[in-house]
C-alpha cells in the first residue's frame, strides 16, 4: 500500500476548511453553556471523514471521466498519475464511507441518546445525505458538479449543515443569529470552489464539466467571487455587532486582511493557473477567521 499516494489523494490541505463550520457552530454553543468536548471531537472526526471521502470521490469521478487530463492546471491526482488504481480508489471510497457513517452514528448517540429518537433519525438521514453528496459531486452520470450545482451543495453542507447542524447537536435548537456565520462559512467555502473552477475553466469546458464558472464565464465569475467574499465578511461583522461584542472581541477583524489582499490579487489576475496558490490562502484564511471568531466568542 502506497501510504504517500493515499495521503496525497486525501488532500490534507483541504481539511482545515472542512472543520471551520464545525468550530464556529460548536464554540457558539459553548459560549451559551452547552460545552461538550466529546461531541466536538466526534463532529470533527465525522467532518474530516466526509472531506476525505469527497476528495477520494472527486479523484475517482474526474479520473474515470477523463476530466483529469493534460489540460488540468492543478496538482496531478492519484488516478491521473497512476499512483492509485481505479479499483483501489473505489475500495477506498467504500471503506471511508463506512468509517464516516460509524463516526456519525456515534456522534448522533452522544448528542441525543435514547431520549430524542426523532432528532437521531433526522441526523442519521442527514449523514447519509452528506455521504451521498460527497460522492455524487463527480461520480456517476448525474454528477451534480458537472451541471453547475457544486456551489449550491458546498454552501449547504459546508455552511448551513456544518454550522447550524453542529450547533443543534449541542443546544437542541437553532439560535437565529448563528445563521449569519453559517452563511458566511458557506460562502467562503464556495469561494474556494469558485477559485478552483476559475483556474480549471478551460480544461473543464473541454471535458464537458459545466461548472458555474464555465456557464457564466470568467468575467462574471470574478464579480461573483467578490460578492460572495464581501458578503461573508459583512455578515460576520453584523453577527458580532448584534451579539454586542466588546471592543476587544473585534480582534477577529485581523483575519479580514488576507481576504482583502486576495480580492486585489484576483482582480489583477489574467492567467488562470496563477490562481492556484490562492486556493490555499482562502482555505486557510477561512480556517483562521473561524478560529479567531471562536476565540472572540468565549
């Protein structure tokens, strides 16, 4: 077994972004007296499992469809390079799905026990939906990532489900204010996907992968990018104001600087492949902003 190849296929650099929503939802619940570190631990494990599953499935789906070819600008993927076979990746997807579902079931039991059976059933099916969404982004004839729906699913699962769902695991209700950071984390996650799609626009178009960028064009994609990032930052600031943050709590605003610099970089960009380093910056920037916001809420 080629451990290095599997670690590369797991795309570890994407993992901090995936836990951003979990941290925000959890620490907002903690600030209201619902602290439970065991639930947080299993929420993180489940989310990381879903992200790795998504990365494996994307490698498999794009590899089988031939989307990962000589036109791809980003890092070469496992099936594309031949470091992992199609059959091995398929087994990896199945094993990761099972392990992630087990973690999700444990998480649900820890959160709701036997007393809230209705909630348990709902979250179990939500977990199944998350696993299905992680796989169907690029896998199969009806892969939604090939029909311009990737942004919507990323927004729902990385933002709304991640933040609101995690908060509910602790509080057993939904606080209206938490919707704003949920939308923000979702939008910033979409920004990472949009960057990826702007970078790969030419190759995706040639392969029949109709991402939202391919559909709307490069110019509109930039405007869309500015909109989602600025909206996300405004909503988090509004959340802080409505929560009556003390002056010292606004230290999270230092995390806005990388995004402002990023917008300037995208505005000046004329070569798609030069956007590749920006993916990591936005992903880590979202994680940094989430951590700073979590600290501010305590």
